C-alpha cells in the first residue's frame, strides 16, 4: 500500500477520535452543564469513534449507495461499540456506559437509537467530512503530513499505555502501589478523570478473590481465546474444504496462510464469539442465530474488504449467488454463520473450554507461546508473499533479499495452486 494512503487512514483515525471526543464533551455540557473529559485516555480523543470512522471509510470505499453506507454505519459502529464495551468491562469488571434503560438494547452496550445515529454519522462522514478533511490534509507537504500524523499517533499510544496501567490497577486494587512506582500526579489525575467521566468506574475496596493458579487458561483469558482461534480456524478450513468438494467435485485449499491449513476468518469468528457470547449459553437459539448471522456476515464482509484494500486480492466472490452484497457476502452464508454460532455456543464451546482448561499449565503455556510465534510468522510471510505476487503481476522486479526469497519459494505457480479462486484487483 502506498505511503500516502497509510497517512490518510491514520489521519482519519486521529481526526475522528478527536471529533468523537468533542461530540461526547458537547453532549455532556448540554445535558449536565459541565465539562467532562469522556475519553478513555487522558487526551482529547475517543478512539472508538476513530476506529469506527476508519473501518467505515475502508468498507464503503467503493460504495456510492447512501443506503449501503447507512447500513454499514449501523452495523460496524454498533459492533465496535459492543466489542469495546465488552473489552473495557474485562479490564475493569465494570460497565463504562449502560443503555439498559433504552428500548431495543443489547446487554446495555448498544441500542437502536444510537445505532441509527451511527448510520447517519456515517453518511456525513463518507459524503461530506472525508472529502473535505482529506482535501485540506493533502494540501500540506508529504513530509509535514507524516510528521504531524506520527507525532500525534505516538502521543496517543503513550497516553493509552498510561490509562491502561491505571485501569489494570483499578481492577487489581493496586492503585496506590502503581502510583507510587510510576508517579502519583499523572496516574491519580487519570484515575480522578476516569471516575468523573464514568461514574460506574470505581475502585473496589473488596479483597480480590484468590485465583486458581493451577488451572490453565481459565475463563476467557488470552491463552483460551488464542487456542479457540487456532482450533476454530482449523475446523473452519476443514468444513470449507469438504463443502467445496461436495459442491464442486474436487478438493481445494481454503487456507488463509502459506503454511498449514488454517482459515483466519473462521479463527477470528470463533474467538470473537467466545469473547462476546460465551456468557450467553442460556440465551435462546433464535437470539444466537440472528446475532451470529449479522455479526458473521459483517465480519466476513470487512475481511473481504481488508484483503482487497491492503493486498489487492479477492479470495471469494459470491456475485453469482442470490441475495449477495457486492459479491462479498450472501444471505445463505450469513445463515450459515447463524447456525454455526448456535452450534458453537451451545455445544462446541462448553466442551472446548473444559478441554483447554484440562491442559497442564506449564505445558499449555509453552505450547501456546510457540503457536503465537509461529502464527505471527506465518501471517507475516503470507502478507509478504501476497504483496510480492501482486508486484510480479505488475512486472516489478525483486528489489531486496526478502522479495527474492518470495520469488523462489512462493512463485506464481505456487500462489495460483494454493488459492485457485483468488483474483487480483487492478486499479
């Protein structure tokens, strides 16, 4: 991807993080008549808005339809708000916002009213704000643009780390110990601001429960989520291979990576379902089905957009299947996601969770860490192979040792045999 495109995307993230913070502050001033810094971090940013703007910009890149933009805004804005709320609750064990008193809400994190607002904001974003702000931004010299973006991004990252340390200390009831080590003035200021902005966020005085240190990957820890990601990606790949065999009459690799048979889309879907829905095993099958259909279809759509936008490749095309959206998703496969969600949450996850927790802690930790390194390397090599394949098709010669290795081990014949349905998008 071109350097200027990356700068534009980072600029969009930073700009709308600030504008979202400004919107939140103004809303509180109008309602309560006082200034409250509503950001998670200490600075004037709400990164939920920035992330939503970034994703919606990428997803609607080639979509002129106002209705499609509106629906995209509802789906992705709500999804980001839901996931962010769940993640923040995991960090601090408290809800940061609660829409339980609003009609048609989901677990108090999202509701119809604010989802519709996400849709309206998305239309303004894509049709009015983005063209204006990007025109102004691109009128500045490339060097100055890069300097501004990376300085601001660095400040946001440092600010995020400071706030994260505060939140973790709140969760573990160690705020005094942490502030003594890292500086009372800064962290106590962050703590005071967060508790003012989010009244639900209070430091608990209860003695924390003792953890069962002998059990591996308890609850929805990183290790469990990662192993679910691995298992889900493997199962998903096998299911797709079998489906292709019975529908097309031959076996075809459905892997997302150059080494091994593994579907990243399925892996992330299983991990997200675990994070968001594992506590809702008692919910009705209908609820899980519709939630899974919407979230699964939205997730598959953004995965398709991501690979095309960043690598210029199309791994699947549903244009010939009825009720499809830009060939990226279709109604039938969205229903598949819904059925898969019900089966996973009701049957697979309870068994999988017990199986993972039964692994010896020491051995499980070592094996999972090795898998983390291998998967990271596999994804990195896959990205390099994709970019190099694209460049070869454009007639560009290898410029360094990495590109030469890609030409040797991942040549055109290998790439075409590995991903038979892959198409290269030309600008």
